[in-house]
C-alpha cells in the first residue's frame, strides 16, 4: 500500500509518495483559484509514475493521504477573508479586552469596528436578538461571540449561538454562522480567546470549501474509501471533521520544521535554524536538541496570541517576489507573481522582475531543467524584465542588477535568521542552518555566510521537505485547559481525556493504542510531564495553572531512504561561470564551491569557500573552508 503526502504552497504544490518499496517526489504548480486542482494533479502524476491505469486504480492501493497547506496562512496574510461580526461584553468594543495597540492588529485587518457590538451583562433575549439583527443588516454572515469571563462559564455564549441557530437556520445563513470563542480556545485570557476565534472564523470558509471538495471528489468520483488527513500546526494530522481552521495555520511550513527536528535528532545537531524559502514567503524556525521550539506567547502575521505556538517567523520573500529599484537600492516584495502569471522567465505574461528571474539570468537555475524539464525558462525575458525595472533605473547592467536582487534576498533572509537566533538567545555561529523549500538550497550558504554559521545541511527531500515531515507524522490532538488548583487540574484532566477518547473513536482510531502525554504548568515556569496518567506531572507543580494533553496515534511512517526525482538535472558542465554537477552523480563525494548541484526539480548553490559532502542517501553537509 502507498502513502501520499501533499503540501500546497502559494506557488508550488509538493508530493511525496512512499510504500511498496518505492519513494519518489512530485512537484506541480499550485492552482490558486482552486487548489484542489493541483491536489489532484499530484495524484495523477503519482498514477502515471506507478503505471496505474486510472486514478481509481491508484487509490485502491493508497492507505493514507495527508495534506498540509498554506491555504489559511495565505488568507490571513493577504487579508482576503469574509466580512465578520463580533459580539463582546459592553465597554470592550474598542479595546477587545486588551491594549489599543494589540486591538489594532485585528481592528481593520480582520474586522471593521462598526461590525462589533457590545451587549450588557444583564442583557435579555430581546437585546441580544436586536444586536444580532443589527449585524446581519450590515451584511454579516459569520458571527463570533466572545464575552468577558466566558472561560469560567460559557453558558451565555452557547445560549446566544443557540438563539442564532434557531432564528437563522443553516439554509438561510450557511454552515457555522455563529461560534462561541470559548469553544475555540480554553484559556482565561479574554483577548487571546477573542483573537483566536476571529482568526478561525476569518480563514474557515476557504479551508472548509477546499478540504471538503477534495475529499468528496476522491470518494464520490473515484470511490476511495479512506479519509484525507489534514496537517495541523502541532505537527500532526487529523480528519477534516476534527480540524478547526486555526489548527491548520502554517501547517505546511511547520511540517518542514518537524522534519528538520527529526533529522537534527538523527544527526546530533543541537541548535538548528530551519530556513524555508518558497515562491512567496521565507520562514525561519528553531529546533533545539531534536525538538521544535515553541512559545507560550507568539503572533500570527502580527496578531498577538498568548497560546502555545511553534516559534516561526516569516517575511514576504520568495522566488516570485517582485524586484524594484527605489532610492538607489533594490527592494523585493511584498507582492509576488505567484504561479500565474509567474516570473517573467515563465513566459506566461509576467513582466515584473523577480528573484527567480535573477537566479535564471545568473545561471543558478538551468532553463531547460526547471520542474524536471516540464517548463523551459526564458532567459531573454528575465534579462529584459530585470534591465527595465532594476538595471536601467540604477544605471547598471542586467547581470549586475540580478546580482543585487540575489544579494538583497540573501540579506533579508539572513536578517530573519538572526532575529530567530536572537529570540532563542543563540549565537548564530553555534548553529547549523537547515535549508529547504523550492528555493532554500539556493539561499543556504549565502545566508549562513552572512550570519556566521559554519554548517549547512541540505536534503535530497529538501525541495519537498514539508511533505516529508507529513510522511513521518502521526495523528495528534492537543487539548488544554487553564486551572487554578490541583483539584481543578485533576478534573480538567478527566474532561480532556474523555474528549480525546471521543475524538479518536470518531476518527476511527483505537483510543487504547494512543499515547497520552500530560504536561502541567505552574507559575514561575515550573513544568511537570508524564506519559499515561496526569498524577506524576501534577506532583511536580505546586500551583498548577495549565493542563495540556497531547494524544498521539501512530501511523505508518516513511523510513529514511534516498528520494528520487522524476528526471536527472542539467548534467556536468558550467552555467553562468559556475561549475555544475548532476545530483545523482555526486553521492558519496565532495564538491568544492563555487558550484551548482542540479537534481531535476531542485538546485543546490555551494558558495565560494564552502565544501559540500554528499552521502549515499543524497543528503549533504556544507562547511565553510571544508572544515
């Protein structure tokens, strides 16, 4: 049986197929108008690779499909969600239970102030109905209810939702028209609960439409009997019915971080800066002692949320980022040409110069080997776009302009890596840089050089590392509850364990085969952990304030083997004055920089003064000066 892991990014959709003694990767361009199309393209490419006559024949041999994406991340980043309404406790319409500065991160970007209504603590049903009708009259079709103190008692929130459901049934409003914030996040922090519920409502429609359409297509048109498992921000997967939109934010990039953690544990790298550069964004995360680093206070695209989140920082920079000349310098982004029309070199009508155009003009990318040779890149179009938009305004040649574009991209990503290291309290010189994503290996040694890191790791799976992270993932659910005493912690633990059992049974997984990891936190940062029962964790904390349960059900996992691509790279020779090698030919050898290593759907750039050693599995370590 096969497992298929799919990661949909803003520009490219990646696939990794494993099982039956084979492992191979697939990369297709994302179809932003309907990402289910690129999802299905991955499956059809897998069908062709294994020689199945039809998609139904392929799916008969598929045990698992796991899907991670940046669908919700892109909605949040681009502010393209629906018109929201919000009911809050009277007096908090402007501050949303926090400071004006924090409230401003959602007021305007996610919800208009005029669409927030306060209701008094003693409001009767008529007042609530009037408030709800006022929002509906403004065209609101998705309402959140977040009342002060609802963590302790959410009966009023639930009553309002019931009133809305009764007065405005689904056939009138559509699915999930109203949602209590207390059911999205079990935290006493009113502002974080409000922010998380708004984020969830804002990104929900795009995600729900996409996921259900993909699963229904497989079940109804191709008679697949399985379930699509969706990637979560915690590095695990779950069925669509057990997934909230908030669960999936940044799930795609974070699977790459979880894959980095697995590799760091295997290789013994204690401090890792994981750099993921795709077509639209660049991201930096941290791995310490083989574990993904998380924080109790973080932010998502500038919105502060005081809940447990992986440390992940991002900027709007990627292969499709638009390059411009401004005040004698080069700027990149934040806008991106995406997959359509794409960079000028795609030849699909794009006229703006991008990072990818600069890579092509400098010879970093082989024009006739892009995407395993499925697209030939137009070097002349790249040159013309760079000259027109950057070179001529700066009074320099197109090639010089391309180098400035690349240097700017490396500088921006290096700044991002430095910020991540600073947040960890690390000296970048003590870290290893793991680079992945479609463009990460081109940035790797350039970024490491700038931050002073002496070790870079690249992977044969690197161009689909997030899909690889999915391929080693399990079903994971995380539950948590704030508490104020040991008795409250025990009671909460019982509720969480019962909820976990119901969820696993509902997904068709055996609860008794799952592993339960308990964590109890107290004030002052004291933590206790235990597997199986909560008592051991609780005994380590005098003043418990939070109980967290992580439930893991193991799935079939990809073994660490060499990955193959659809075709070979451009071959041995020279491009842009830089020696090139074919990835398939360098296993077990060392390559001195400057050099390019082509793998069909990826290219590694080895900077001057760096030495790259490739192992038998096709993974590599680059060291400065060959040390």
